[in-house]
C-alpha cells in the first residue's frame, strides 16, 4: 500500500487514491474540501471547534481542515443537552449534523494552500465517561495519533492489503477514530462512511467488496447469529473488537464460522492502545508500550501514544508472564466491602461465566436494609433452556452453589436479574452506577419492543419476552409460561399507544391460546382496530405458528 504519513495528508492531492464509498470521495476531493473548510474556520476566527458528525468522511474533512487552520478539535461523546452545556464554554463553534449548528457546507471558502500539518501543534480532545461516570476530557497531539496508526499498519497492514474498512462503532471515540478514519486514510484503504449498527448491515456492506475488514464492538459480534451468510463472510481479512470484553463463547463462535479468531484490542482514550490478543487469554503489548505495576498490582503504562515521559496509572490488576505478555485480573476499583470483608466483583464475575449457563455477568451492591451483592446475568442457550424447563429459583440456586466454591456465603448474590443483553453505553461500557440501579429496579412486566412497522393502519411488532418477567414467578414457578391474561393486557396497552385507542375494556371474543410463550422467546404481535365495531384484533406468532389470537372489545370513546 502507498502509505501517507498523517501529517502529510494535505501536502499533495492524489485523484487516483479512493477514500470512501456511497458516496465516493477521492483524495483530491478530500484535500480540496478540507482546505476549503480550513479557510472558512480561519475567516470566522475559530480557535476551538466541537465536532460531532455521523459520516466518517465528513469527520476526516473536518479534522484535517481544522488542523490546517490551527484549530483544536473536541470530539464530544454525544449531543445531549447536558454534554453541550458541559463543553460549550470550551469551544467557539459546534460543527454537527443538527439543524441549528454549523454544517460543513457553511464553512466553504476559497481553499488555503496545501501544507504539512504540525505534529505537536495540532490537537484533538476526546471525551470519555471516566471510571466514575464523571465526563472527562483527554487531550492528544497529532504526533501521538500518528505514532499509533503507524504501529497498527506495521502489525496488520500486510494482512489487510486493500481491504475496505467496514465499521459498527462510532468515530467519536478513540477506537473508531483510529481504526475507521485515520488509519485507512494513511494506508490508502477505502472505508464506509456510516456506522453500521446491525449484523445485517455489516453483511450487506461486506458483500459489495472482494476484500474487507470489520471494526466492531463486542455488543455487535455477540449478536451475529446463524441467519447470516457465513460462507460469503469468510472473505473477511480481519475482525477487530474493542470497547469491552468479548465473551469467550462469542469469540469461539466467530472462529468456527470465519476460521479466524477476532483480534481484540485493549486500550482506552486515556492510554491509547495497550495490547492485543487473538484466541488466547494473554495480551501482547503493542511495540513501544512499556508496562509496569504498582504495589497493588495495577498496570502502569508508558507509550508513544502518551505524552513524552508520562506514565498512566490504571485500575486494572494484572499478572505478568515471563515473555512480556500479561493476564488481566479485573479492576481494582471494583473491590467492595461487605461486613468489613473485601470482595472482588471481577473475580466473582469470572467465576460465574465459567458455568455453562452464564454468557455474561456483572455484579453490584444492593444497598437496602443490609448491603448485599446482586448479579446481572445474560444466560447462554443452555442457561435459557434450564430457566424454561426448571424455573428461576432452580437456576439461581444452582448458580449460588457453583459460586460457593469460589467465595464465602457473605459474597453470594441475594438478588438476580436476568437480561437479554447487558445495556452497554456508546463506548461499550456499563458504568457501575447503572449496574446498581438495574439491581434495585423491579423485574419487568412489559415486553421489549425490538421492531415495529405500520402498514395501512395496522401494526406489526417484534417483541422479546424478558427472561426475568415478573409474571413468570407465579405462572408457573417450575415451568414458566406467559399467562394468557398478560398477553391480552400487552395487546391492549400497545394498541392504545400505537393506535391512539380510548374507551374502557368491555370484553373479549374468540380468544384462542395455541402455543406456549416462554422466557426469552421472540414473538410477533399483529394489531388491527375496527373503529365501527370498536374491536381490537390481535395475534401473537412465533417463527412457525400462531401462539394466541382474539378480539378485545372497547367501550365508546370520548366524544
């Protein structure tokens, strides 16, 4: 590949060098637009710019244009009102896709001249939630970013060759920014402009290229199921994963389907890349990254991706191997005290996921009359089968017995919440405060709506039945089944929301229950309202048959 150093991307325009697809952009157009934006920023006197753009090519234009104009860039994690209030005093202009903000097109002026960027004066600030949940600003120089993309190319450039870079992660964060934008820009690899959040979207984009690589998150990779065309996807050059831990069973499934292990990247906005692994438990540090440990065993990092002479202290406990690789042992800041005893939440989580019924686990403290531990669980297929066949109490008692081999009774969770998936945030993280809040929340009583479509006034919904639905406990404890009365209630409630129905419940007709609905099932609900007869028609279906159907009669509506 024809490598261009990051600081030289605006030095000479290369029309034959493709940048992105749909719509297409070449390097000459990139340069022209970036230098035009630079002129616009300079004419406005902008010195500090906040950028939040969904299109990766637009982000590249904005970054290069800002740096050429001597403007420092802040990448906010999102555009929520609270985020904007926090950073508004630190920027002169917001460049986003939102209607009331500045847009790229507003900045076009006669272009500045081509020039080399200054590695130490061009600056970028990233925003992260931080381990405490308090937003944090991480400042970087172009030199640090350039060092990192060059290291990535040294490691994997030959493998990727001319692969198109297809991403499911946002470019507002360090992983997506480096892997989806800056690295392919320097390497001359094309990239897709949009963040593709669903496996089907990734497959669709992959089929358009003979060679491609995925920049993905654990959240997406663990949702890639049997419905995809895996033989066609075998052409993927490499699958990258970062932003959180990839469950071992998800990694194993990808290896079986793609004949390669995903490449996991360990790092953060604070540290840059630290290490990588592929199908192994031990992490391999990136070249130039020097690791040490403090007295508590936490990793300390010095690297070319950090300011010169700076050592970054982490809360990650590690065990170093003789060959320089290391094993992560969990976060030291997730050690809690119960009745004066120190308990490592990561250690208990690791013990839980060794049981075949558990795919993922997160533990927290339930602060009620007496503090105790609670567990959020995502069940494996065999765990969901055990729940359906034997009930919730049997499942949790079995897991408590399993965990009792690893800890004393005090540390056994007293509260359990069974989830379809862990609710990760945009950075692929699950803050501890969110874990604790979920453990305090009551068990759900409504379905999760995955999709909904309207055709000619009728609605079709794809629903997921929560594995921890409150109604399962009494119907029936040892063989949970969704009660018929709850199915009617869901249909009525959703009908009222989507069809704006009023009038009191007045009865039911031709009610039929033909198939059992169990924990974790995905079912379709079809709703149609006949306004003349004041009847709401509903039908639940699984993949093969109708589960239940009927008509709900409503009284006269408000005049």
